[in-house]
């Protein structure tokens, strides 16, 4: 009987590998995490009309 080192066993439990934002199916949960950080990183919107800013509403 040939024993394997566990390399070809199915992993226990289903790991989430589908992106909830765009539906992209990835093969590894680590890759899903990397995809979420790179593709769907939403930078917070800056409000330029806050007190202390310029009254013209421009950036400069």
C-alpha cells in the first residue's frame, strides 16, 4: 500500500473562494484575500468642504 503525505487529500470544510463584490472564483482563500485588497480597496472619500479647507472648494 502506498502512503501519501497528505498532499492530495481534500481539505476539510468548504473554504470561501468566490468574491462577493464581483463574483470572481479563485482557487485559494489566500488569493481571494489578496484580490479583495487589491481590486476592491475602497479609499475613503475626502471631503474638501470641511472647515479649515479653502473656501473655493478646490484642492490647491
